[in-house]
């Protein structure tokens, strides 16, 4: 089983690269699905498929070639299938607060439901071994970071909040009914959450297992795009995910010699050099700007050849470890690989067995193992690109 995320800023070429990789993997004989994690799907467009001719199966899974499927989720269908009781409660709640019924139903589709639905599919495919390869065409960076934070957040919610909430609701419900019109969630709602969580079990481990899952960041040789790629690398690292390649897309080829493009070519060269430094030792794969847009099977195949040349696209191109616990002189240290951040950017907060690491506006709860949970003092030191968290007893 192999899972690869294709992530990056809006418009850099994520969908094209994910689709191109899918073609290569399928041709090598692996049963491959390319899934869109973006609600604004463009997978079938990039394959230039005529949607009316697509033979749609359940969950919008479409076979397009031998060994190759694409999947573009329909959130309405997912809500009916996975979120029935949860959605029902939320829309009733919104409706009683005075909202129009249709609007309440629409608003009860919470951010995160699409992402969790996708995780459910991924987990099912892993459990049933339906596919050998799952390729994930991500939404632009911000949203895909929310996606990868969901398993940890849910785990935290289930461990810390869910049981308390359920118990409180059980006791307060009879009283609340007499005092207010606002309905408290019933047992159905809690059962549905528990059932969902059960079906998600294990997906968090799959996503951080570098033998199975890696992330490829797509970027372009431009200042703002590169900045965002660096940030993405840091956040994916924070979530323990392994980045195994950087794909530098849209490079003007040497054959472009018109003076009009002279400055563009020079600045691209500079940024490519800078990027090699930034991301080293993660390998950087250069890809030229094509003559026209990448569209349809043949140009996707040409794109795949440029990216991977004669390499196996499923190979893990880099296998560094972003997170590790070590013990030095009897004391524990947590080493977090956080490239590109200064010391002032990191804030630590330890509450009982949780360590909260803040990087800018992002936050991560780390459930500490027993050995360090009892520690009273936590200090952080930046050593190269590792944040080393020292636990004193
Ligand atoms: N190397 C390339 N040469 C020429 N055109 C390209 C190249 N890579 C991508 N494109 C074109 O750029 C456009 C955007 O590509 P794509 O849809 O893959 O980007 P994306 O990162 O998925 O965008 P979004 O963030 O909107 O999902 C498409 O029209 C695609 O055909
Ligand atoms: Mg896309």
C-alpha cells in the first residue's frame, strides 16, 4: 500500500502532477485511485473526460483506464451516508435558533465533514485493500493543513471532550427540556459520532507512517509560491508527515530564448538555486512549462515522464524523520524537525500529559508518553533545523 499527498499553493500544478503520477502507477500495474481532496474538483477536467459519458459508481468513483480510477466526492451523498444523525441534530439546532429550515440544513454542513468523509474512504480502501496506490490531489495549502490536522484533533476530542459532553448531556437533558427550546444532542447523535470515530480508527497512524504515506510539495520558481512551500513543509513536519520530494513546476525551458523572457529566466534560475538550498536533502524534481496547458492523457503522460524520468514514482525519495523521542543522560528529549523557523516563533505549553506546540497561528497537541508526562519543566532549544524539547523531572 502506498499513499501520496500532492500539496501546494493554489494553481501550482497539484492536480496535474497527481493525475500524471496516477498514469505512471497504473501503467506499472498498480491498482491506483486519484482522489480529489478539493471540493472544487478538477480531476475529470484535467483528464479531459466528458462528464456525461462517465459511468459513475457509488461515491463518484470512476474507472478511466486499466488500473486507474478517479474519485471526486459528492458532499451531499456523503452527508446522507455518513453524517445522517449528526447533520439532523445540527440542522434542528440551527433551525430552533430562528434560521430558515433550508438554510439551517445547508449551514449544518460543517467545515471538516468533507475532510472526514475523505478520511473514511481512505481508511476503508486501506482496510479492504481495494487499491494498491492512493494518490491525493489536495486543496490549496491552508485547507490541506486542516485536513491533516483532523485525525489528531478528533483523537484529542474523543479522549478529552466526548465522554464528558455525553455524560453532561445525559444529566442535563431532562432539565433542559423544561427550561429551553434549544435541543440538546440525543443518544443518536453521540452514537453516530462514536460510529464514525470507530471507522476512522487507525487512519492517523497510516498518515504518519513513512513506509506508507509521503507528501510531495508542488511549487513554482517564484518568491511567494516558494515562501508558502517552506511554510507547508514546516507544518507537514509538525504533523509528523514525511515529505519525500519537491516538484518545481513551470520552469521556462532553455529553448525559450526571446528577450522578452530574459528576466523571467534569470529570476527563475535564482529561485531554483535558493529552493535547492532550502529543501536539501529532500530532492527537487524540475519540470518545464509546457507549450500549452496540461490537458488530457497524452500531455499528462509527458508531464509524468518529465517529473520522474526513469524513476519509480512510488519510491520513497527521502526518508528523514520529522519527529523523534530520544533519551540523553537519562532525560527525555523530543526532537521535532521544524525547518525555517526562528526561536521566537515557537511557544510551548504543557498541561498535564499534553504538550501544546505553537508555531505562528498553528497549534498542535502532542499527547506525551507517560515517561515525560510527569515532568514539571519543559524547555526548547533550536538545534539546526530541529526543535529540541527537553523535559526535566
Ligand atoms: N508544467 C506545466 N506547463 C503548462 N501548464 C501547466 C503545467 N502544470 C500545470 N499547468 C496548467 O496550469 C493549470 C493549473 O494546474 P492544476 O490544475 O494542476 O493546478 P492546481 O495546483 O491543482 O490548482 P488548484 O489550486 O486550483 O487546484 C492547468 O490549466 C494546467 O493545465
Ligand atoms: Mg487542483
